[in-house]
C-alpha cells in the first residue's frame, strides 16, 4: 500500500466511528419523531400496545393460592397445647395468658387480674397515636424569627430528629438539623443576615422530664433520656458514647443546630438560650418527620422507649390535655377505651412500659390486637406491620432459636415486654391449619437467675400455638 493510500485508510478509520455515531443519533431522532405521539413506556407502560401479531389474553382476577382457615381455634386444643408450657417453673408463680381468634372471640385464658406489661404497653401507645393523628401525620421542627438577627429553633416533638444527615437507605428516613440549618442559612443570607442570636423552644411538652414512676437509676444508668419536645438522636450525645444520654437534650439539639448553621455560612453569636417562640412569629425554615405509620413501626420493631414516650405526649397534645407523663398515659388509655377495648383495671403511668407501677390484663392486649387487625380500622394497621417477626428482625431477631421454636420462626409476630423479673409476648400467630390467633403471655415474678430461661419458655409457648392444629 502506498503512502497516500495509507493516509486515506487512516483518515477513514478515524472518521468511520464518528459517522456511525451520527447515524445512530439520527436514527434515534427519527424514531423519537415518529413515536412522539405514542405513550411513554417509562411513565405509561400500561398504555403501550403489544407488538403487531401478538394477542394477549384479557385480564382476569387471579384465583387465590392460599387462604386462612375460616372460623377460630378450638379452646380445648389450644389449652392442650399451652397448659404444660405455661406451668414451666422458669416463668415463676405469676403467669397470665390470653388467646383469641382474629375475630376477637376468646379462646383461652390463664390466671386473672393484672400484670406488669413492660414494653407490651407500647401497643396501646402506638394505637392511640394512630387513632388520634392518623398514619400520614408528621411532626415539624421549625426555625422562626423573633426580631432583627434573632431566631428560635422550635421543637415540635419529632422523636427521631437527627443531628446528622441520614444514610440514603435509612428507614424511617429521619429529618435532621443539618438540612434545617442549610435551609435557614439560605433564607437568612438572601435577606442580608449573616449573624444571629439563637434561642430554642422546647415548651410543647410540660411537666417533669423524668417520670416519678421510674426507678431513680434510669437516668444515671442511661436507660432512657429526659423526655423533651426538642432533641436530636433521642437525647444521645452527638459526639461521644451512643449508649449514653445527655442531661439536657434540648440544649444539645440547639448546639448541634448552631454548629450546622455556622458551617452553612451564618454565624451564631453567643450560646443558644431557652426562649419560647411567639406562635405568630415568621417561619424561616422547617423539616418534617417521617409519617406516623413509619414511626409506629420503628417504635414497635426495636421497642424504642424514647419514641414511645414522645408519642404518648403527642396523643396528649392532640386530645387537648397537658403533655405530661400523666396526661399522655391518661390520654392513651382514654383513646384505647374509645375503640371498644376493655381497659377496666388497667393502670398506666407512661407510654413506654418502663414503669413497674403499670398494670393491665392480657385480655386487654388480645382485644386491642383484634381491633387493630379489623377491617373497620385500616389506619391502625401499622401496629401489626410493626410487630417483630420471630427469629428474623427487631427485638425478636435473636430469639426463637431452639428446636421447639421451629414452627414459631416466621409465623409469630409479637411485641416483647422485658424488665428485670418481667417478660411478656403479645402478638399474632397462624397455626398449622391456617387459623389466625392473637395472644398475650406475661410473667412478672421471674427469678433473676431464670431471666433467659423464662424468655425461652415464652418463645416455646408462642411456637406451640404455631405448631398446633387448633382449628375448631
């Protein structure tokens, strides 16, 4: 090949890919022009016609592949399955149990009177929150102006407000003060303000921050944070041991916001100070929590004490009573009673179940589970979807591990209740025949040495219901 031919071949090799790309782009443009009046398969896939010559069968309602058994369980069969297990000495001398059909029909009871519910009380708190506020309700944290170069951070009782931006896959995805600070800085800088004094308002909740019905050791031992309407990370230190709690969660939240605001370009002069905001003050920025349905699911799944206490206070706010421990506990019980749940004899002092002074009958919990699962109350369904799955997630992820628990793993969904000397389970189960049931099993005189064995004994009880062929 001559030098001229070589140069020609080189130029052809260079331009050929370019020509091909241009041809492809032109073809795509022609296709787009020809199809510009056709449905977009990305946004309207159901409107796209099938290829020519392809005939699709008409859509029909699919036949069910499985269905829960009709009716309810046989009381004799349930008693036969449970009675020996409930006599396990590891459970102690005071064991109460109740089983009912998903339709609310009582099937089995053991013992009478009330028992310490521990965290099963969160079922009441979550139900009352959903009933009063609805599953789509959110809680806002806002910033308002109170004068020239003065702003106030106002806590709206968001239980999961974060000090940092959440991970992309976080669920629920919490609101955070970094995003709030950036939005605030954008507004302030646009108005020519680059320096402010910061106040913070945590007056939505009233009364003591610590329940008088909690042991005095709870706060110094970091069992729970002081309950306030403004905090970040549920009162945990922003920088430090995440198992600890801060003494003043609202101040810690204000400091975290001030740091974020400074990084966003607005300097905070002096230290944040408590300052009630005028309800008529001009709002600068806000962030909102995940919907209440997700907050409830989170609270029940991991048995979040702080979140439950905030939700109880929010029930009080919504129903117009003082947002105190007593106000929240009373409001929750009143709302649950209004749903037709028998609460006679129940005594509650908080929303989390941390108080050892709380008392209720297990039949209250089975009646409650019937209500939240009924077709008449679809807004309460997150109470069921938030229940941990035995051996899989949440507070049941490391339970139901014994051979006798095989039937319970994946079949039992239940809220745990645990304090020293107290253990309980309350939830739903489907037996071998497909018969759905609700149950509550609770013991509150467990010897300290038997703590883990008692927990395993309750797992065995729930698993026995799952293994039972109890259809009537």
